[in-house]
C-alpha cells in the first residue's frame, strides 16, 4: 500500500480485500460441497462415478459461459451491485442443493450455482484496479485470490464435520444461509469508486500508473474487439490449462484419496486440507512476486507472464510425481507443491488482468480469461471420471492434466506479448498486436 494513501483509501482497500476474501472463501467452500459429499451423494441418489463427473462439471460449464456477460456487467454496473446479486443467487442455489431428490434436480442446482458465482473474481480484479495503484496490485490480487485455496483449506474439514454431524443435505443448507449473510455485508460496506467523492490527491493515488481512459464507459463494440488481440488469446489458452489441472484436484482429490489411496472419509477431509493450505501460501506468493519483479525493472506484462509460466510448468512436474510415487505421504506432499504452484500461477494471471487492457475493461478481460480457464475446469471432472472408469486408475488422468498444463505454459510464453491499448481497442492503431497481425520482428 502506498505511503501517501489517505485514511479513506486505506479503509476501503482493507475493507474491500477483507470482504473479497470472505466472499471468496464462501465461494470455494460452496464449490467443494459436492466433492466432499461425493461418496454419500452417490450412495443416497444411486449415482455412478460418471454421473458424479457430469454433476461436478455442471457448475463449471455454467460458470464458464456466465463469465462473458458477468465481466462486462461488472465493468458497466459496478462491483457492489453485481457481487451482491451473485452472492444471493449462488447462496440460494447452494441451499437448493440440500433439497434435491434426483440427478436432474441436482444438475440444475449446480448450474444455478455456477451462474451466481460468475461475478466473484472479475469483481476482485475490478476492485483491485479501482482502489490500488499499479505498483501494489500484484500483492492485493494475491490476497483476494488466496481465498480460493483458503476456502478449500477451511472447507475440507468444516464440510466433513457438518456432513458427518448433520448429514450432507443440512451441509448444503447451512452454507447457503452463510452466503446470504456475506451478501448483505458486501452491499452494506463496499462502495464503487465512482460513487465516492475523492479529492484530486486521492484520485492521483489510486490511478497512479494507469493509462488514460480509465473512467471511459465500457462499450460492447470494444468489448467484442478484445477477442482480436493475441493478449486475450494468450490469457485464454494459458488459463485453460491452469484451471483444468487445478480442478482435477478440486473436484477429485477426496475421491482420489479414497479410491486410489484407500483412505477413509474422515481422513480424506484432513488430508485434502493440506494441499489447500499450501495453495493459500502459493496464492499470496504469486501476487507478491509480481510486485517484486516489477520493482526489479520487468515490465508489468513480463512481471506477470514469467512467474505464471514457470509456476505452471512446475505444477505439471509435481503432478507427474504425485501420480507415480507409492507413498501416500509423498503423494500428498507432491500434490501440495502442485497446488502451491497452481495458485501462484492463478494470482499472477489475475494480476495480469489489471494491466492487460484499458482500466475500464479490467473485469471484462479478467472474465474472458476466466471463461477460457473454466472451459478447462468444466472438462476436468468429466474427463477424469471417464479415464478412471476406462482404466481403473487415476494415474493416466493426472498425466493428461500435466500434459495440458505444459501446453498452456508454452502458450503463455509464446502468445502473450504486449498490453491492449485504448487506441488499439478503438481500432486506431495496432500497438497491442491484433491476433491476425504477424509477431513483432517476423
């Protein structure tokens, strides 16, 4: 945080990050409920492993495609309204998950959960852009992004306790009510920057390092033009592998530990929390290293591109090791290292959203990135289930995930070059290298 920040800016920075972490924790706990309840839901509703793969993917398909309008709406209508509505919608869907009677009803509830959760991370990217200067956005992004693994770390033992104490249906209902409480807190406390009468000094603090045009309204024609640039496609392709591999663990880690490693349900709750704790640290580290590299002279783009590419390769390597080792302890250690690096990648990716395009398109470019990521995330549970059903083992599924991760890391290195400028987005120049243009120097 800049030393020149005023008390009002510091309050909103801290309040916004606190609430983003809180809502993000609830977000990821709600995603994990089905993964934790996997064995009991399969038993009570008479579902197969393939059925469970489709259920786990239902959330992800809805979440992926909802990203495109969600990001544009956050930029257009503001984070306060969009996240409040999203929280209320996904919390209602979560509660409905405790009332379902069959596969079809559960599938619909999970899709509704995906629609509601869509504004969460585009909102975080926009809030960081609005309230933090460029030089502090990496760490701030790492803080709000760490909510994902913090939610998993808290969620695994918490949800296991709720499920064993009250049953899986009450677990869903309790979490739905908790989300509604958080929705009220966000709406009551957070304020969109456009509605706060900042002084000239305060405006200069939060916009330091931003290019001109930060306050221009978003336009659909320019939003659509984002897809013409190699930056956009590099972010999509790279995040595809990041989230694919992350969701192999998010969706199937408890099932993997139970089926492949023969651990009891009670033990899997605690064992699954260990990689999540590593992910919390990795998420913060990924944001912190972005700011450090920038201070050492790397451009804002390269300060993000380099760590997210290298970390994704490391994630793939530790996934291969986890698949091949015999020891459960070593496997969990390798998975923890993979999750650490995966969330370091993710934080760098979300930090990229704050510098990849004009500031008034921060949520939009972040949501487009997330759309690409969650196409991968949506495929991961189903592809994993199909491979496990076909081969009788999780090992080939983990190796496929590692290969996809390496491909995406290469895409980051090769495709991403420079940011999309406001002039390029208006069609006035080609500085940001439209995807149809040859690469500079070729």
